[in-house]
């Protein structure tokens, strides 16, 4: 097991380019199963979760060729559907949560989609009901082997219908969408997720010949088509990385330029950081964050304590609440962080408290952060990364802290952040992988 050793308290400076969007990649890669023709995907991040999914597609018989820097060509013209019954598939598919999104395309094109209970972050319940209820609405038969925790959906002919999703699940919307594009008739998905990842998937599918309208809204209409063709798709920059780097700059009092961020796709992310008092400036499609000695948390109009909570898009993404919480520890003022979607995502705050942060964990979903206003610097400690986003939050805390920090289980960080140590070293960070 690798670790990061960090000497904190150093100001960083320079430019950094965000990787391709992890959450978009996991959807887009699964969509290549919908056509026998070649699909070119650009700006693919070189991270553990994405590489695992690429390997899984290769095992399914997809021809994969690396054709450039972060560019791959996929051709699913000879998919081995029988591989879904193998013990190897059950082992590999169960190690990656994103593998759930192969089910929709396989069901749509081949009439069957199987998946073991997917893995991923241990951040609380992440139910799959929305996916399978959606498939059933389209006419699929759902079978669950409780003993082996193995899910199956099968259908001879999918038929379009109206459905109201019980939750605006991003992966659920993507999966149902990919099943519906080849179904007969019209499918209407209400309460659909509308994150940029879903918009990107819809645009890609339309270029492949799908007929999807309502893109960017929570009401999607899909007119089924007979088949899809190949296309070229370039993924967005990872907005979670963009937010992470804004937080990093603030915590370490650094001057950093984040390049090529696709600013118009970031939604309210920049403004939420600005409410923490962080100065940032849009320069074309870059974000410049100047070095700040202090930043002060805003309050509501009536003077009450600012609450920052996650919400479905265009609300604030839950993947950045851990970063917000860490950044608030050195601000002037108080903030209530409300993580609505996952009940275990705030359980890393004990490490921050050990570092000297003033945080009250109110319950599994809420934490009150009393900012230190840099009057007391966090101190380096030894800690363990519990999940991807908490891991990077602890890394940011360590880079701002005095002394040496050690972060164990950094494989969690590698699942979502590409060569993060090397990229931070170029900004002047003292971080070593051992």
C-alpha cells in the first residue's frame, strides 16, 4: 500500500490543467457498447477507476486502441455477451461502481445485461433501484440472485414509455437513457438528472444517431432508433478537480491559474467558493486565484450562519462538499456544511479535528465549521484516506499544515485524480509517494 508524505505550509505557484471528467468518462465509455462502429474518445483521464472500466470493456471483446495523448478508439463489433456469466467478470465488475452503466447499453443492444453488486466509495447507501425500475418500465425482466449478489435484466424487445424517476440519479439517468435509445417508440424520463455529464452523454448519443430532446432539463424525451453509428467525443474538464484546485489555492495562500476549465459548464461552483471569501477571476476559459492571507465566510442577508449543502444539478455537487469543509477551517467565520445525499461522507472530519480544526459533527449529514482565520495553523499528522473526495480534502489540509503529514490508502485518491503528486510537485508542493 502506497502513502503520501507531505511537508506542508508551503505556498504554491503556477498553472495546472484539470484532467478529463471522471464521472463523465464512466458513462461515455459504456456508451461505446451501443454501436458496432468505431468511437473515438478524447481527454480520457488516466485514473484507476477509468482504466478498470477500459479493461472490463476489453474483456467483453471491445477492440481498444490508444491513438493519442488521452485518446482511445473503441469498436464493439464482436461483444462476448457470454463473458457476463464468468467468475472473472463477477470479480472485476464488482470492484468498480461505474460498471453498473454497462447494463443499459448491453440490455438495449443484446437483450441482456448482468452485473455483480458494484463496489466504489464507502460513503453510505448508494442504492440501484432507480436503474432497475427504469429497465422494468421499458419491459425488461429483473432477476436478483441474493446469495451471490448478482443482478440480471433481460428483454427481447424494449418499448418506450413514460417514467417518473424516484430520484434524480445521474448514473440511473445515464443507464436508462442508454437503454431507451434503441427501444421501440418514445421514452419520456421525468425527474431526470441534468448534470453536464448527462448533457455530454446526450449530445454524444445524438451525434451517433439517437433522437434525444430536452437536454439540460429534467425532462428527457427519447425517440427510439434502429441503430447507432460511430462518432468522436471530447470529454469536459473535471469540475471536481477545478473545485479542488480552487480550495487548494485558498488553503495554501497560493497563486494558481487553472487552465481550460470550460467555465460555462461549472454552474454555481465558483460562486460557492466566493461565498467563503475566496477571490477568483475568470480569464477567458481559465480561472486565476490570487494569493490571499485571509478570506471571510459570507452570511445570509439576515446575518445568520451560512449553510452550504449539496443538491441535484444545477445545485452544488456533493463531490465538492468535502473540499468546502476543509477550506472553511481556515476562513474567518462559521459555516454549516450539510451533506444530504450520503450519510458517511463527513466521517473524515475526525482527522481534521486531530489536525487542530474546530468542527462539530452534528450528525452523519451535518458539520459546523468554526473558522480559525489562520490564527492557528493546522498541524501535520498521520491519517488514512477513506474515499476519493475525502482523500483529496485531507491532502489539501496536509499541504496547508505545519510539519509532516502521512496519508495512507492513497489508492483511493488515485481512483479519481491523475498523477496528483506529480502535478502538485510542479506547483512547488513537497509531496512524495512511497
